[in-house]
C-alpha cells in the first residue's frame, strides 16, 4: 500500500499570517485611536462640563427657606401663624417628560386645571434645578398614595413646608393682609438669592408693608445625593435666619366688637391713641377670609368676591373716600375763630341764600335754629351758620387751614395703598376740571359736602389732632418687633408730624367745649349717645348725602333704595380733657350720625375706657 506525503507551503502560511497580523494590528490601532479620541473628548474638550455633572451627582446645594415671623395683636393674640403642610413638588431637570409625568400624577392625586396652570407659570420663573410646587396641603391619604407610587416618578417628591394661616379669618384681613405666591412682577423687584427657597410673599396689609422684616434670611444645605437626587446626608449647613415677629397696636377684641356692632351695615371704624398715633382699631366691613389666597383661591370664588356689590376686597378705612358731612364743622369753626370771622351770630330760618341768587341752600332742620352762634352751631349742627362762615372764609383760606389737619393728604400710616381724599381749592378745580370755582361750592364745602372727600383714617387722625390741641402723630399699626419667640420686643418709635399752631390757644378749648356739649347738653345732636357716660366725651355727628335732592323734594329714607340712603358718620375723643382714644365711625347708608354711628362709637369708648360695653 502506497503512502502520500504532504509537503507544507511555508511561503503561503507566512503570507496568511502576515495578512492576519496586519488586519489585527489595524483593528487594534483603530480601537486605540477611538479610545484615545473619546478620552480626549471627555477629559480635555468637555472636562469642565462632565466635572460639573459629576459634582452635581454627588453634592447638591439646597436653599433653606426662613421661617416667616408671626403676627400678634397688642395683647398677644395670635393673628398670623405658620402651620405644617405637605406639598407635591417637581424638579424639572430630573424629569424626562413633564407632560407624561403630570398626566400620571393626576391619576393618583387630585390636581385641577388651575393647579396645572399656576405650575406652568412657576416653571417659567424658576431655574431647572429648583423644586417647583404643584399642589399644596395634601391630605394623609394623598401622601400615602404617592408614597406607594414614588418609584414611578423620578424628580417628584413630597415636601413638608410651613404655610401661612390666619386663625381670625376675615376680621383682621384689611390690617394684616395675606401672603400668596410670588408673581412675575414681584420676581423683578425682590432679592432672588434671598427668595430662592421662598414661594410666597406679602401681598396686602402688614404682610406686605413689613415683608422685609417678616421674611428673614435664606439658609443653605450642602447635601450628598444619589443618582435620583435623593439626599443621603448633609455635608454642611448655613442655617436660615427666621423673620422677626410683629406685635401690632391693634386691639383685636375691640376690632371684633366693632365688627359685631356694625351689624348689617357696610363701613369702617378707626380708633387711635392721640398721644402716640397708635391705631388700636382699623376695621373695614365686610371683609373676607384670606386663607384661600395663601395657596391659590379658585377663579369662581375670586370672581364672587370681586363682583360682590358689598365690595369685601375694598379697604374702606384707607381707600374709602366719603363726604365728611357735619363732622368737619368743628375744624371749620376753628378756621373761623383763627380768621376772626366766627364771633358773629347768624339767624337761621332753615335756609340760606347768596345775594343775587334765588337758590336756597337748606338746613337739615326745616324750621331753622333761630339766632345761632358758633357754640350753638356745633352743638345743634346748624348748616346755615356754616354756610355763612364758609362764605366769609372763602375756599382757598378753608383749604389752607384744613390741610394743616391732614385733610386732602395721606396720613403716612405704615400700610400700603392709602388714598389722600380731597380738600378742594380754586386752583385744584382749574387744574383738574378746567373750570372756575363758584361761591355756592364754597357754601357746601363748609358743611363737608360737594367735592370734599375724606377717608375714615383721616377723620380719626384729625380728631386725634384736635384732641391734642394741634399735636400731630403719624398713625401706626406696628407696636413692637421681636427677634425669635424668646426675644425681648423692641418698641416701635412714634413719629411726630408738624403740629397745628393757633394764634390763640384758647380757641382749642372753645371748640372742644362745644363738642362736649354735642354729647352732654339737652340740645346736642349726640346727647342720646352721651347719656350716662362716666367720662366726658367730645364728639360730632355727621350725615353725608349719597345723592342730591331737588329744591322742592323731601328726604324720605323709607322711600329711597338702601344704597342711596345717607351715610352715618361720627367722630369723638375721650375723656375730653385728657384724651386716651380718638375714634371715627362711618356706617354706609345707615342714616343720620346720631342714630347709628354715634351709639356704636359710645359702646367702643366704654369698652376701651371702662373695660366693658354699656
């Protein structure tokens, strides 16, 4: 049997090995080039970017919101506090698809369209790494439901936060105001660094006026986090500095009593301590509950408030501008005494005519008051006497004197939004209406009608100035500041304004004496409200017309629509010789000042001076 010999082709095998070695080498070189290129891209070209990402994956700077200061009344009654609440919050940079996430969340937690709409607005205002609240005040069931599904929602978490709460509801809203979510306009004016962890800001009242003091200073946490953004441990901490607590001059029990006494009427009550300018009551009725505004009131509820005929959102104490009516007569009397024009007597037949005119300016008393001097004119509120006095004074002298008491000017109270009212002059009418001033307009200005407008706060402030014989104090609602709950309150310093100085100081006594006779004499218009008082009251009733009545018509309240009836006004201070309180009351469409406003004020004076309502 023959055997075949196989001879190896070494040349072919060498070529094959060389080819394979070259290919392998090329592949290795290409892989190395790819690796080196990627390393250069990562380590050189994008070093800063990936280093930042790496650091963010490990350490995160978290802003810590400061605790907002509390608000108390002068007696320590809590008016604004912070209560714990759970909120659902989203961090945009950790969410891949925001729309899908929101849609999925709505299946397990109640989230309405207004919540989504507001969240979308906040989303535009915040940075991508900031936590943005979607829903506030989650209940226990909603918190538990989310906890079970938490793994499905990277970038979504429930945060325990403190939210503002007003335990007294509507009674203090026009003084305290409220906080609500920061809007775009506010973002442009605030310190964004200090508000980086804050979602709410003071909108009205004390909350807005003292925002910088109440807010505090933001703190920071340097925290180690995992890939999902969950905090593992705190590396470093700069504590937030809480806002200071405020004590107000407001006596809340007196405020509540004033609200009760106003009853069905819309209106305002303002009470001031004449010596210091402390505002102890600042009531505007009706009010509204501020708590829904904190987390976002729904549109239907807001529109109900906004369109209400009673205007609950309107702060009558600071913004309400009313004809002062006869409450202005003591000040006009002072102007006449200073000008040497009020020492005369005038016969009052029940009407007044300017020479050469047949129009009759009527007195409230149809049969007239007979022979009347200044004392009797104030006591019985004789319109005819003040028509004559105004005619002698002329409008510009009246304007100049009344302005010294703050009429037509802002009082400077430490709240935002106060209006100035109006004390007219001939120059004002030329400037604003391009018209000349008529003598008849001077007459009705003398009894607090016509163009003249005052706020309840102005009336109370003017009454306080009169009580102090011209010493003027700036009204203030702030009583003291307190750093921390254990700190010693630091009293707010009262501010003096330019005083009213008379040529003859005896004129103060003359007018104040007449005002006490309004309350305590047999013919005084306020005698019913002054009866039985254990202290002496200096007061003046007033009635302000809401619409004009023709010459041949009579005013019949029962035949007039309720909102067209006269406003009831009253100013007073007591005790007359050593005043501790000055007060102004306006009850809208409540009739004469002696029937509604004066009795209400008497009960408040009793409460403040004797500790009990008569």
